C-alpha cells in the first residue's frame, strides 16, 4: 500500500529536520524551504510569494497532509520580517493548501502566543518567582512580541479555514526544541523542553487524529512544566516519554 503523501514547509529548518527523521517511513514526504539543500522532493520557494507557493503545491498535489513550519522563528523578529513571512506567508500557504485539496494541516504555533504570562523578553520568567498555575490552551492569548502575535494570527486563520472550508487544523504551541536534544544550559529549558522523540510523536498523533480543530501545547513530560498538556493527552492520545528533570546534574 502506498504511503500517504505529506508536505512540509520549512523542511530544512531545525524542526523540519527533526520531523523528517521522526516521520521517516510513515509518509511520502515532500517540502519547500527558502534555503537548501534542494532536490526532487524539496523545492525552493519563498512563502511570502503566493505564486511560488502555488506552483510548488501544484507540482506535488494531491497530498492530504501538510505541516506548516516556515516562518521567521526569531522571538525578536522585527515587524518588517514578521508581516511577509509569518502573516502573509501563512495565509498564502493555507490558501494554496485549500486549492491543492489538503485535508489536514498541522500548524507550528509557539508558546510565545501566551509568553506574556511569564515575562516580556529578556526578563526573568515569573514562573520561577511565583509558580502560578500552568497556562492552558483555553486561557486568553498574551503574546510577548510580534513573533507570538503572528502565530496567534495563524491559529485564528486555522480556525477560519476549518469552519469555512472544512480543512482540519491542529495548532501546536511548540516549546523548546534544541538541536542537540539536551535541555541544559538555561533553567527555562527544564520547564519548556520538547524532546525530538516527543515532538515526533505529537506530530504523528496530530496527523492521525480525528480532531477537526484544536490548540495544544507541545512540551515533554517535564517536572514543573509551564504549560497544561492535558488536552493533548486526552484528545490526541499524546503520551510524552521524556522529562528534562532527568538531566539534572548534567549542566
């Protein structure tokens, strides 16, 4: 039986590389990025240009699944970059996906949609001082910058495309994904880490879910973690395997 076709924007980025490894063998994968390497499955395209996105999607379609990662992921990204790459670009991707017949999108949102519950960068995180209840997906958004604001727009866009066009959309407020997968070097890593293994599982569960629309925090099973992941456990069947506390003493 042929594997289902999956398209990933931002496939050559940090999270894209992790997912290519974590989803290998399960999907027939294609992608785009603004930076190489490129080959017969990974295409060069700037998502801020709708013509480029549409052309690549037409070459690969039909594909039922899309993971949208491409963005300026800098927490302090300036508005001049956030607007074309994270807002206009995200709308271009969703609209091209609709035209390509995509059935389910996993949108890479961010914990910075609610980052101001903690502090505005570069301040200290208030959780370390006051230890308030975990922030839950249903709590009001409180972006800590224009990057977080742009991802809140993406979540709203997903809600609109689900209601208007019937495209399923899972929004993952991703925590700290580290290149070496080791949550050491900063106290915040102990609270917000999402391991490569747990990231792969969370995305697989999101792609396989019957949930039409949902917002979920993406973190591992961290002792004293910042975010409430109970709805991901209940609705997606997410069962994180890793805890950053296991790295205590390995600073």
